[in-house]
């Protein structure tokens, strides 16, 4: 069953001004319960604008966002409840940490939900653990933390609300490779443990190919493609035409296929490539 249904979503910035910009143009797609969705597209394609509609932060000029079958833009719909059910982690969320302690920052969302102090406490501890934030950091100021730690605190603040849908806008942006891997691992662990629906905006084709059940490709405010990673990445020519590129390892495998090697096309990670090459070698490595 679809937990979120986006239909004909259109949104324009600066309507009626010389800076008018149609950021979303008739975008439609569904998100199923428990699905891991990656939204990809080059800079300015509308990814952040799109995810800001999923929790009602932006209001579409036309079109519909349904959460569990109800249009969140309907008059009288409690948008506040949407913010708790669809948790949005902004890009560079660490800039929005503002409390005196890490504990208070993570507690901010659950407190707003009107939970008891005891329940808030339990959630803060649970969320900190899920994001590998050590207990001794909870009483520090967020400003004493490293960039990677701050990022994890900001994400913990959103998952502490236990949203049914966790939306993250480029959660790994600006981190070093180890920090990126760690954040992605923690997000996927969280998802595996809770069965939550996860929507992630990503620049990395490899991230999309590796983790997502569904890939949504935006181009210039329009939905360009939507499907499983295999469906989307098998259309390599079209993807490259809009200025996106396949993971480097996929390109390497595709060029080996062109050379006549018998390899599968759907290889997106170094690990998959190693397995496919070893399996080919064990068969004699024939072209
Ligand atoms: N606050 C804003 N005011 C005016 N234009 C904006 C604003 N935010 C984004 N845009 C424009 O809308 C388009 C889509 O932006 P955005 O959703 O941020 O794309 P992405 O996240 O894919 O980089 C871009 O052309 C961008 O310049
Ligand atoms: Mg963006």
C-alpha cells in the first residue's frame, strides 16, 4: 500500500516576479510502506523542493500529496501531525542545532509532540544509540562536536520523533568518505530495525543503486524516470544524456561487456564487481 502518493505536483518560486521559476512540473509517483526510495537528479532539478512538500513545509501550487490516502493540503488537515509522521532532515541539518546541549537538541522534536519527560528521555537515549552518539556527549554543547557528530545529532533529533517516513536531503553531503559510509550504514541499520519508510535525496548514483528499492530521477523539475535501480540504470544512455553518470564501477563493467566478457549489467558496487569477476574467472574467464 502506498504510504505517500504524489500526484501532478507543481510548484513555482517567486510567482509573478521576474525571478519566477517552476521548480516542480507535474510530478507524480508513489512511495510504498517500508520502501527505501532514492531521489536523484543534478543540482537545481527540484529534489529539495519535492521533499519539502512531503511533510507539508511547502504547499504545492497544484497537485496533491496524500499521506495514507488523505491529501495533506486539504483544508482542516492537521499539518502539525504531518511534521511528526514524516520526519524531514534538511541538507546540512547541523546548522540548525541551537540548544545548549546535545540532549536538548535531540529532545526538541519529541518534546513538541507533547510527550512526558520520561518518554522524551527514553526516545533521546534510543535515538542517540541508533546514531552511535556516546552517552557522554549528551551533556556537551553541540558546538563542541565534530562535523560528523553534529550531523548524527541532527538526524537523531528527527528519528527521536519516530516518524513513519524518514526523509533525508543529502544526508552524506560534505562528509569525508568514512563519515559518509557511517551515516549511510546507520540509516540503513535504522531502517532494517524499524521497518520505516525511508526517502533519501542523493547525489551519488552508487548510493541510489546500492540501497534503494525505488529510484526517482528528476530533471529540470520534471519526473524523468521512476523504477527499480535495475530498471533505471539499465537505461544508461538516457541517464547520461541528462548529465548524470552511472557509478564508475558500472561503467567499467559495461565496457567489459562491450569487449565481449560475459558479465551481468546490473553491477553497482565494487563488491558486486569483485564477485562477478571472480565468478567469471572460475568459469575460465572466457569472452
Ligand atoms: N527559495 C528559492 N527561491 C527561488 N528559487 C529557488 C528557491 N529554492 C530553489 N529555487 C530554484 O528552484 C529550482 C529547484 O531547486 P531545488 O529544489 O533546490 O533543487 P535541488 O535540490 O535538486 O538542487 C532551482 O532552479 C533553484 O534555483
Ligand atoms: Mg537540494
